[in-house]
C-alpha cells in the first residue's frame, strides 16, 4: 500500500510539472570530453494542434578549442511528435546531421508498428516496440510521464540502432553552474562487452528537465554535458 501511495504521488507530481510548463524552454549546456570542450543549445516547444499536444525538440552541439579542429561543423538533432499526459512523448520523426554530412532520419510508423531508418541513400526497417523513444526525446519524456521508483526498462534509438536499456534510478544533489540541484538519476546498466554508457540527471524543481547527461558516441568517446542556463518563455509563434 505504501509503495502504491509513493507511485501515485510521483505520478501526480509529474503531471503538475507539465501543467505549468511554458510553451518554450531553452537550455544551454557546457560539454566536456576526452579530447576537448564544446557547448550545446536545446529548445523544447509544446503546442496544441487540433486538440492534440505536439512537441518539437531541437539540439545543436558545437565544439570549441582542439576538438573544433577534429569535429568541424555542428551536430544538429531534431525530434517531433505528440504528447499524452501520463504516457509521455510519442516521437514521429527524428533526425541527426553532423557537419556537412547528409542528415540521417528515423520515422516512427506506429500504425504499422515499424521503425524506418534512412541514411546514405538506404532504407532499413525493423519492428517498433511500444513506448520506443529517440535519444533526444527520451531525456525529456519524464516531464510528461511518471517515472518508476527504482528501475526502468526502455527502448531507445539513435539514427542507427534500437536498444533495450535497463536503467537504475537513484537520487543525487548535483553541483552545476546554476548552483546545487536536487536530481533523479537514470543510469544505464552495461552489458558485458558493450561500450555504451548513459547517465541522465533530471531536475524535479525544473519540470524534470535533463540537467546533465553523460553518454558515449559510436566511436566510444564519452561526452559529458551539464546545464549552464534554463530559460522559460512563451512560444514566439503561439498556436490559436
């Protein structure tokens, strides 16, 4: 009974975050890694379209210093889809463009339960598990959906592959350029021989926004991004 009460309180609390969320949120991050630094800017837009809540997420990552000499241009990621309170985000499209290379795109065909990857002029299709998220929307999903107390099993995709990931959930006070933040931490459990690593810090006092993310690129390079600024404001193009 106590566990049920805790889960219900968590669910109600999550809905309250979404209820007073501005239409637009801009977040700046500082990035650090093995071979250099960079910065990221992400924008979340939430709008009502024909009686349905829609979201768009845009992310731009740029390198600085020595890393800029190696990774020219920015990494641009974009996710869009729908939102159902209590269920969270449901992506429809995701894209990833790096420098001057053509964008890699992912389409989520929920009616036919398939996920479609398009890159380098090729199209690849596989089954689409329920509740699958792209790597960008996953970090924002729990602004609109309840988060379990201890563990989470998730399906998550980038522009290449679909992963089944088991996360443990803990709590931590995080030091950031914005000061100390109470956070809920999702840590991906690694399997033997897998270099994949991911850890996400969500801030309950900031609508469950991701305030720090540690992840690995496909080449095994680890990137650590931590929040430096959060800006809440109305959408520049409000929907009637």
